[in-house]
C-alpha cells in the first residue's frame, strides 16, 4: 500500500494557493485525494459539481491527484480511501488555531490518521477564495490569483448576476 493523503477543502473556487499545496503534497504522497466539501456555514458561489470539474481541469497535469467529494466526517472518508494522512495548508498564524482544533478532534476520532500542515508559499499567504470572489465580482484582475479556467468560470458567474 502506498502513501495516500486527503487534501480537503471547499475550494470555492480553487486558487493558486490551493494548487500550490496540492502540488507539494503530490510530491510527498503516492496518491492525493482532493476532496471537495460543502461547508454548510458558507453560501457557495459554485456548486460542488462545478468545483470538482474546475479542480479536475487544473490538476490534470498531476497524475497522482484524484478529485472527489464527501459529506460527513473527514476521518471516515480518509479511512474509506485507505489514506493515513490529511494535508492542510496554513497561510498565517490565524489559521493555526482553527486547524489545531480540527486536527485534535480528528486525532480523537482516528489516531491512525496524521495531519500534515504545509505552509503556503509567501506569494499566496494573503490569498483566499473569498478575496478572489470579491475581486472578481468587481471585475478586478484575478489572473495572478487563479488558473485560467477558474478565472473564466468566475467571469461567467458574475456576468450572470
């Protein structure tokens, strides 16, 4: 059995920051499952299906990445794909407290699954999907923030409003 990791997130939409974490995880693990979740506390711009399609498109050059969705507990999903690791990106100290809480709960639920924190590259430390959506909404230049297919999808979404 190879080293399998899960990289979860809402990815609404995927940014270069997310892609950086996924690419770096794919260098360490034999397989990386990018799992799209529907965060019930947020109102997503893109449907889960649209997010999966965009992630599949931009991760196509990374052969050991698979894109999937899940509902429920992340540790249950990880177990279902034989993953023994979760990859989480950290942008700033402010992310750490939240991530530490989630990691601690996951550890209680399944102590066999380790969480690996990956510090984002400095050029993406400010980047979030929320910021990207806000800039795109006002027709700002997002070409350095998201891959081209995501940029096009955002422009299409906001032109419909």
